[in-house]
């Protein structure tokens, strides 16, 4: 399913989006609120995620420069780029022998918009990562929700520790979409009712589900990204298979594409050595 309704990108509410300012409370009264004119917010539903590389200083030459200081002292980057075959060999050797620190002298900042359930898994990655996520205390959260697309496998088969996911039937997809959309709408209405009754955002947000989209900046280096990709993607060249949730894998795949473009030699060495972070 393609994007339905909104972009999920916060701060720019699409044309026609509006906000409830007079809502019925649980006991049936209506509450005036100190906000803009009476309008209604329309939830939107997405089955994709956003990953944008917003800032970077990341190149294969950063790895070479850091590695060669141990044998050659300081050198100019131009000097290092003169012999591509030697550079490729050195990067491969560092990756193979898990000499990891030369892969840390670079930086990539991503803007990510994804359901909260993805961020909950993402932020378990502690080392070599910095995060800043939008606040549900300082701003009203927008009603953008995750609904799995038609290509999302829906059914788990097999025993714990050894299972596979298989396609859902059209009927199962309908069950999922209908149930999620109904539940999302009701929880967001409740959220808005509380805000309209003067309840603080930090209290009212408790009713919102983990399918709500959030956004964050995540900054990492090639080494921490490789560790993340080794755990959060599935790949035919992986020596140690992982079984990530599909939604975090969708984010990982988009990050991987950006990184591969910036550091092609490092990326090739990562794959050639079984996608195990050095
Ligand atoms: C498929 C999958 C299923 C998962 N299921 C669950 C689950 O059911 N419940 C759950 O709670 N988590 C789960 N996790 C999260 C998982 O346990 C890790 O927290 C997460 O993958 C981050 O990995 P990490 O700790 O290696 O990464 P980072 O935090 O980035 O750490 C990187 C590396 O630094 C070292 N390191 C970091 N912190 C320490 C430390 N305190 N002590 C020693 N060494 C350290 C380790 O070598 C570590 O690999 C799951 C992860 C995956 C990929």
C-alpha cells in the first residue's frame, strides 16, 4: 500500500488537515479549547517508512587515512587515493581481521520517520549512535499511522526460534487494515478529547498506539551502522542469519542504500566478509 493521506513528515501539515477544537468528553459534555477554529483532524495511514540522509562526512578514504596512520604517519587524502587496488585490499583486510576502529572516523545523520514500534527496537542500539526524537510533550502528535502493505507477510508458522512468515490471504489483509484503522481512529479521537478538555499532552498521549509514526535524527558511523545492518536486515551474504521485524528492516535497507553509495569499497568488504561488523 502506498502512502495514504499524509507524509508523516512532521511540521508541515498537508492542505485540508484540521484540528478538533471542540470535543465530546467521556461523560458527554463538550469542552472549548484555546486553539484555532473548529475543525477536524483526519488520520492518515502509511505502509512505508522515510529515510533521508541529511548530513554526512563519510568516504572510503576516511578508513584508509585512519588505518595508515599506524604504518605511515599522517598522509594527505590525495596520496591515499592514488592506488585504488591497494586501498581495496587494505579495507578488505581490516574488515576480515575485524580491525574495527578505522571504520569509526566518519559520520552519517539520517532523518527517519517510522512507527514507534520501530524506534523502540532501534534505540536498543547504544554504541556509536546518537538520537533525537520528536517530543510528545512539547507538541501535539499528528495522526499518521502504520498499516502493513499488501507485500507484508502476515502469518507466522513454526515453533519459537525456528519460524517463518508467510503471505496473508486477502481476507487476512482486510482484517488487519480494518482493525488497525478502526483502533487508530478511536485512540486518536480519545487523545483529542483529552486535549480539548485541557489535559496535558504528556498525559493524553498514553492512549496512542505503537503504530503511530514518529520521527528522529539518528547519527552513526560506518562501524555502528554495519553492526545494526548485521542484526536488522536479512541478506544472502550474511554468515550469521538474523530474523529482524520487517518494519525495522525496511528502515535498515534504505540506510544501507545511502551508505553503499558513500563508501562503496567498505560496503563491498562488509558483504564479502559475511556482513559481520568489524
Ligand atoms: C532479531 C532480534 C530480536 C531481538 N529480540 C529482543 C527481545 O525479545 N527482547 C529484548 O530486550 N531485546 C531484543 N533484541 C535486542 C538485542 O538484544 C540488542 O539489544 C540489540 O540488537 C542491540 O544490539 P547490541 O547490544 O549488540 O548493540 P549496541 O547497544 O549498539 O552495542 C554494540 C556492541 O557493544 C558491546 N556492548 C554494548 N553495551 C554493552 C554492555 N553493557 N556490556 C558489554 N558489551 C556491551 C557489545 O559487543 C555490543 O554488541 C533483539 C534484537 C534482534 C536483532
